[in-house]
């Protein structure tokens, strides 16, 4: 072989190797970093993903309320579903998600699409021989989207869960509307999606979800306003002060009344299918949304996640106060020391770092102290342990019953010198 030919072939060979390394080894959102804790790593199942468009019929259009009255409408809700799947040989488990920058109707913040990749296969064949899988519902903040935490949805699906993430109408980047819609609809959306997934998983349905989902064994994960709604969904009825505030915002609407602790029907309607709740930086306590009686209504086992410097939901008078007040729940509080509010989202995509963009496009996803990829891995680890305990009956006690101070270096599942900068509190039901 001549030297020029050899040189040319070596370039081609090197290019092919680089291409292969790029496609197989490039870090994608949700991947485990070298210092990731043990349970952050993906499970044994392949992951499929599908989109479902739902309609919640005959709902109050909160945005139409005038003088306390509003019109009824059919409320559209889109969900993304990740599920255990059979991935064909020689097919790459890769999905390109489309998200948007900007904020609807906000001057200087145009809605601009961008894409990022994850490890799932669109429309992959479901696994039919493993029985039904527990359901996990994800509920984003205001504003947000169903793709806000794909690192968690893909990870949980790989471990044997059907994961359904909601686009809350009037509360996404694309359709953000008056905050009153989010206040009134968040819990209602969560319960509607639970009911719809149950309907679609029955034998009379023509959905791909037939016999795939065990909705009697459901986990709910809510971030910020998703946590606000989730607390209500799981038993923490809103205070009289919160309901009065909503009335003042809407000219007297009673739309929030039925979600209050003083409303007898509410306390009798808590959905027993929800066996575990993960509340990531839940909003509302610092704004008087709950009182002592309302917090005591939460009996669902709950895993709270917070940043000690959360300037949106508050920490001492916000998330930690909720943890301390939910005395009838077996509960945990994981705190990232010096982190702010963003303890739940994916890391910032390159599109969020373009010159000239509003800084909030980046700060939707980033924390100024913590690496979001690190937060993602730690969340995957602890949420795996928590949901595995309450939805699958597995023994993860060694991963959850830890010394509160991570700096002791004794946290189970963490590599040497990596359990730093966190606190994990635990209180059993009946203990303040």
C-alpha cells in the first residue's frame, strides 16, 4: 500500500472510530457521571416513548372568569409516556425532544424551539410478559413542560415503571397564561391524568397501555407548582386564607373551595391509588397556602427535595416548614446546601446559552452553585430508593436511613469523598 493510500485510509478509520465514540459515549441528559451514586444508573429495561393527547371535558375555564363566574370548556392536556420496551438489535436507543425557549405573551421572550437528545426509542414495542408496572406521574412547575425532567422519566422507565409526564395547559412555556389557571387546575390535572391512564390500561381500550399499568400502585412527582398541586392531591387541603386569596384574584370565584380542608367532600376524596409522593421544591407554604390542619391531612409517604437558599418557594418558612408540618406522613427531606429553586429540571441545553438571550432562559435549568447533572444523578438515586420502597415493596432502607449530614462520608451508595454538601432528614408518621 502506498503512503498516500495508507494515510487516507487511516483518516477514514479514525473518523469512523470518532463517530462511533460520539454516538455511544457522548454524555446525554440523564446519564450517570463518574461520581454518580449507585442507584442513579439505569435499570435493565429498554425505554420506549409515546405522546398522548387527552381532553378533560366540561371544565371551568378559569381564564374566562368575570365577576366570579366563568365558562365551561374542554381542556386539552398532552402527556408523554415512557415505558419498559423491547429495543431491537442494532437500533440505537435515542430520541430527540423538542423544547422551547421564551415565555408565551411575554415581551422580549419569543417562543423559540430547540432540541436535545435522550436515551429512549420512539414507539418502541412494549414488554408484554412482565405483568403490570407501577405508574409514576410527573407534574412540572409554572412555567415548564412535560420534557422538563427527562433525566428522571427515562431512568424510572428503565427500572420498570410507566412514567407519564404532563403538559399542564396554561402553564407551559408555549401557552403560559394567568397564574389563576395554574392555582385552580394543577391538582385537577393530576387526578384526571391518573384516571385517564387507568381507563387506557383496561382491556376494553385500544391503547398501547392495555394491561401495562398498575394504577392502584401510583407515585406522583411534582416540582414547584407541581408540588403545590401534588400536596393537595395527596391530602393537604388548601387553607381558608388561600381560598380567600384566589377569590380576590378572580372576583369571587369558588373554584378553589372544593380543594380546601374545610370542604368535607375534599377530605373524603383523597385518592388511595397514590402510594408515594415526591415533592421537589413545592411552592405555596410561604404564601399561606396551607395551615396546620391542612398539612396534617397529608398521609401519603413523601420525599421532599429542596435547596437551602430557595428564593421562590422559600426554605425555612417554605419547604422545610411543610416537611415539619406534615406530621401524619412518613417523610424525608433532602436538602442541597446553597442550592436555590432548581432542584428538579434537566441541565441547561446549549441553546439556553446563546449570546443575547434573556438570562432566565438559562436560569430555568441551572443552579449557580450546583452542577445540575450532579443534582440529576442524586435525585435519580434517592427517588429510585423511595419509589422502590413504597411502590415495589423493595428494601432500600440502607439508602434512606442515613446520618443527616452527608459530610460524614457514610451515605450508602455514594463513592468515597462524594457524599458532601447535602442533608437528609427523616420523620415517621406521628412525629413532628
